């Protein structure tokens, strides 16, 4: 699997600095959505780099440090549960992605966005469905976003005990639904995602 094929196509068109952008946490009932933007050195081979969903938590944690050490630049951006309720998950995802890209000190000539929609992205971009398994930069971004969000949810578990955030990271498991019914939602729950509970 050549993770640099899509980047090379952009390099061939004259784009020198290419960033990959991906998010984690669109589906959960609680917590923020997190996005990351990564610019890797052209052609860099990171052993084990892949879509974060295909990696174990331990492998993601190890790659997180490697990516941060070897990337030319990276940024992580967030949109809160309150923002998700206010502007919906798609627009909140765009907001988190834009915030991640705004953290970059290097300005990418082109950005590869994981997925098929980018209407709310404020930077030059192309979309790539399944990009986290097809592009080195997007795969790296998927790992930074996933690990950053998982760490946030583990910290949240200490702030709001009883929901099991450290286990399910806010996703709608049976145990999570049971906890919400017992304890009620906490300030980090997405109210618009909980309407099915009533």
C-alpha cells in the first residue's frame, strides 16, 4: 500500500507543502470533536502508519510520539459539545478542522481532507474518501486526533465519574446509555444526540 500516491499527485501539480486533516469523535454522545492537521516531510516512511481505527490503542500511542517528532508541522483543534449542539456535528467538525489548520506555522499549499465534504473548510483542499487509509498525512492526522481525543475523554472520566468515559470514550454503548438514564447527562453530553433517550 503506497500511502504517498495522492501526495505525489499533488506534488506533481506544483503543490509543495501538503497537509492531511482528519477528525475523531463525530459519533459519540459526549465530549468534543477533535481534528488534527499534519504536514509530514515528503516521502517519509513511518513503520506501522495506518488509519487509526485499524491500530491498537498501544500502537496509536507509540505512533503519536513518532508523528509529532518527525512531522514538519502539526496542529490539533477542537469543537466542544456545546458547539456541536449549537451548529450541528458537520459544522462543528469543519470548525475543529479549521482550528487545527490555524495552529500550523507552515501554510500548506493544499490540504487533503478525509471524507467527501469540505464546504466549511477555509483552506485550499481536496477531499479523499477513506483518506486515513490512503494518504500518509491523513493517516498521521487520524492518529493525532484519535489519541488526543481519547486522552481528553480519560481525563473527563475523572471529572465526571460513573459514565465510563475512559472505556467507551463517549460512544453510545449499552453501559453508557444505562449510566445516562441513571445519572442524567453531564455538561459534556451532546444534548442533540440524546433526544432518542426521551
